[in-house]
């Protein structure tokens, strides 16, 4: 009864990782990059290089600051395997943001930067009475990353860089219904993550004015909740002895990613980028929650701990995009992507109703003055329809999840400002 909710927590925490394939992530490096399909590992165009490839930051010829904000609108529908009406997710909006700044001698080889970003924050709320309410009714994730970065140009064609990724602030809240003898109650898990650390490093090589190549690597970060709260609403007297624990802790690996990018500049006005992101999701095999009261193991539901199988697979994301500048003031952008899901059949959960994604993007940039500009972007993600059967759940021993068909679309408009000096 209680373990279904606890199992759900793992995928929500994973959403806070810097991985780029599947799950709840919405990859939003900057408005310029979004407009071009999310490419940027093999390009050196903007301050957001310190996130996509720190090695490219040293090739920027100007100091600068840029910031952006997006609004994600998710529309999710679920139809139960047993039949019945289609259920709609309640409308939710999340506003991830990013701030980047870099400084250094304009003609020098060294550049330092700082960035603050929220690449993975999400909110989902299912309507009252839906068939999977005993697995999940609502989740909310918040995460803020800070990354100081340094980059150095070894030659005019080759540069390297590295940044310290800091999971500076994070929180997670999960809620679900519980079946009581004569009614329904609810249970809530709420906790804040510990500060976590990782490394973001990259190499950038530009052998000619028409070609550039980039490699970057983001290491694994362990996301840990050590003192989360467990709250049970309206348990019956007969069940009180089964809900003793009031705290939980959980740790899971946020997998490493390896990124490759190529930039092609056929003319001074046209820039084309192609990126491939590889995420080591296979590190995420299972999730364990431990429950305590006054620092000692305590029962919540059927035991003092709960463990769930995840068995994720490594996944790839492919991105293609371009920018065309008809004038010095105006830039037009288009892009597309294909994002492979790490979630296998039989392992789909309500908080991660995931499948392979088709991505389309568009954007525009305008230089108001020589130093000041504005960028607008729009991304649409279609998460392909995903059906999970009762046989899938039985064959994998994952009957804590709900059988049915999910369909999800995500619309993401965004606006950004930049200033170079």
C-alpha cells in the first residue's frame, strides 16, 4: 500500500539530474540553443557554452551576461487498460530559468564564468479519482544548480574548460491516495536534497572558419534526501501501528552524460549544429527508501524500508539545428530532435509516463543595439503514446504501477536577454 508512493520518488529525484534522455527532463540551455534544437556542444556562440561545453567558452571574443526564462505547459492524458474514460492531467506550469556570465581579457586566452540554472524542475497533478491515484496523485520538483567555470585557449584552434557543478538547492514533494478499510486517506513525502557536486568538462576544436567540433562530459551526482518528512492523513486507529516512521532518507545516482557536437558554417550568415547526447541511465537499477523515527528504523506501511526496481537503459538524444542571419540585427533559428527513453516496458510509472520524444523548435534573435539583444524561442515535445499492459507488469514484477495508455505533449515558450561588453 505505502510502497507504491515510495517507488515513485526515485524518478522524480532523477529528474533533478543533468542527464538529457527520457524521464522528466526538459533540456533548456538558453533561448538561442533552444531555437536551434538544443545544439551547442560543437559551437561557440554564447555564454551558455559554459553549460553545453565549457571548453568552447574561451573562444568567445566578448565578455557578456545573458539570462532567460521558459514556461513549460504539459498536457497529459491517460486511458486505463481496463477501459473507461480518458483522464486528463490538471494543467501545470513550470518556469525554468538560466543566468550565464563570463569575463576575461578580450584578446587573452583565459576566461572565467559563473552560471545558475534550473534544467530540471517539474510539477504534475492528476485529477481526483483517477485510476492510478494509489500510485500517485501529485509531484513537485525544484532544483537549482550553480556552476563556476574556467576555460583556456591552448591555441587559436583548440581550447579546454571545466566547471564545478553544484546542486545548490533542491526539493521534492510526492502525494498519493491510500486505501483504508472504510475510506481513502493520503500520504505525502516531502524533503530537501543535500548539496551535491559534479564536474562539467569539455574540449573545443575549430580547425577552420567553416568547421568546429566539441566534446563534453558531465559526471554523475548523487542526489540525497536525509531528513525528509512522511505525513499520513487520516489513518484509521487500526492502521496507526503500521505508520510509525515520520522521516525518510534516499540516495540515488544521477547518471553521467557524454556529449559530442559538430558545427558547420557554410557562409557568414548560416550556422548549422548537430549534437548527440549519451546518458548512462543503466546506473539506475533500483531505489531504496529507509524510514526512521527519532533516528531509529521505524515502520511505514509494510516495513522499515522499501526498494523498487527501475532497470533503466542507457539512452541517446539526437539534435539538429541551424541559425540564419539575414542581417547583422536579425537571427532566425529552427531545430529538431529525437530523444530516446530509458524506461523499458513494464517500468513506466505515473510520474514518468515516458517514451521516445519528437522535438521541434523555432526561435528568433534581435540585436537592439550593438551590445544588447533579445531572443525568443519555442519548443514542442511530443512524447509518443505509451501503452503498458497488465502482462508487462506481471512479467517484470512491477505491479506497484498502473496499466494503461499515456500520451503527453509539452509546449515551451521562452524569452531571453543578453548583453556583451
